[in-house]
């Protein structure tokens, strides 16, 4: 109960107490009705508040579990397909070539690779502030890499060594952050 609600109840109690002490007051039924209405409103709002809070917690837990599962899946795909290692190989190749040489690198990435995140962007605020921020940063880092490596992206047209180093750095930062999110979050 909020302090305002407690004050209303206390004020109502004082009014009823004063009226009951003064037997000649003809307004007792009016005050009783007002007090009953106030008490009824307060006690009716409590279950609604509790139910709404419970619903919000369930939604938060569900969204959190879904987003963590998607992050774990993305990290597993990055690991199994050895994207960091492949970027290292291209960087090493470009190191051996003349300065300014470019290399093409493209990966077919479906538009729905972050479907859970995209579908829950408007609800991410139900998560703890730090977790929500980290998830948004993770997905933006991953999206930056995807924009570079997808067919039609900058790397598919040809990138120099600095571009590959930068993309690898962003990918590694995303992987580290994703692992931290998974490790520090309990559903």
C-alpha cells in the first residue's frame, strides 16, 4: 500500500471514530458510506496490482529466457562456423600481400537471424536496465558484422586489411559481451 492510501485509511478511521463518539451526529451513515467506498476501492485495487505485477514478472522472465537462448544460439553458430578464425586467415593472407590489397568475404545470412530480438524490441524495457542495455549492444555489434559479411555487404565487394581487422574486433567484442550476458544472467 502506498503512503497516500495509508493516510486515506487513517483519515477515514479518525472521521469514523469522531462520529461514533458524537452520538448526535446525523451524518454517520454518510461518513460510513464514504469510508466504505474508500476502503473498498483500496482493497479492490490491491489484487489488481498484485496480478498486474505477477503478469509483468512472467513477461520479463519469458522475454529474458527467449533473448538469452537466441544469444546462446548465435554464439554457438559463430563458434562452430569459426568466423573469427576465418577472419584471421583473411587478415594473415592480406598481411602477406601488397599494401592496399583487398579480399572478398561473404556469408549468406538470413534476414531472420535475430528474429527473437526483433520481435521483442518494444518489450525489452521489462528487463533489468543493465541486461537490456547489454542485449541491445550485443545485437547491434552482431548486426554491424552481418552488414559487412553478408552477400552484398562491404566485404563481399572487397575489403582491405583494416576493414577485416575492424570487423573481427567488433565480432570478438560481441562474442565476449554475449558470453558475459549468458554467464551473468539467470532465468
